[in-house]
C-alpha cells in the first residue's frame, strides 16, 4: 500500500467513525427507587426517631401469641411524609408514630381537620389533669377520627423498672408498664408492658373486681427491630 492510499483509507475511517451514533437504550426506573424517592427525602432513613420503648423504625415487626393465634404488629418499610415530617407508619392502627406517641388524622368540626398526638408511652409520672387523655386505644387498635368532645380512653404510667415473666417463660427486667382504661367501662382495664429497645412484650387484661385476675392476651414470640 502506497502512502497516498493509506492516507485516503485513514480519512474514510475517521469520517465513518464520526457519523456513527451510539444506540439509545430504553430508560427503566426501579420500582424500589421510585417508591423511595416519592416517600423519603434523599437520605434513606431520614425520619423522626421513634421512642426507645416502642422502637417503630420502618421495616420493624413484632409477632405475638394471642389465645393460641398469631398476630403481627408491623411498621411499613418506608417512612411517610406527614406535613413537614417523615414518620414511621404503623399498619395495624393506620396511623403514624411521632416519638412516644401515635399521630393520626382527626376531624375537629366546622370543616377543620388535621392531626392529633396520643401517648403510647409516658416515661415520667405526670399528674396534670389532661396528661393521660388519649384519642387512641392501643389494645383495641382504634382511634377517634372526630374529636367533638374529650375521648373516653385514658393512658397513664402504671409502673417502672418491673420484672416480669410471660406465659412462654420469657423473663424481662426493667419493664415499663402503661395502663389503659375507658372511663365508661367499669369492668376491666389493660396493662401494656414495654421493654427498652424492644417494644411491647406483653399485654394483660385486668378484672376491676379482682385486680389479681390478670389474663395475658398478648405474648411476644418473635420480633425484628430495623434500626
């Protein structure tokens, strides 16, 4: 090949290369990415930290035995945006977790609606008259959507640093106990037992006529804390 022929061949190769286009590939979005971006800010896990006695981090769950049946308390895998906050979402109660409280939608009348906070845990004794009023019943898993008058549910700190043993033989130390009762019900109340960094480990129904008659209606069997 002469130098002149080589030069012409080089020009042809350069021209062909400059006219060639890379193939356009279809752009596909990952369903997980789409869900995460729509619900969470840029940093995954950037949500309001829940109470250590009910560590309801997204993706957390607890399994309980209840009269021979199994029930699962479950926190959604991603936080939900509520106003300016990103909050864990408690599926069983259809509401959010804000610190040591439930945070749920409520209608206040006259076209006014918003969100209301209701205690899960009270970590200190408080004798303020309205401290223990709650719009949520944790044992019965319901909340009052319409707040036209003070709810009948009361939640209050019952005991701290208590040792307990469940029906399955599990022993727990330094347990915090919350009491829930309904001012319209004169027959019984509930006791919720919480362990730091674990959550609810046991629930009793207590007969008001005989307070030694405790019926264990929830017993923790398995759990996963996604922190």
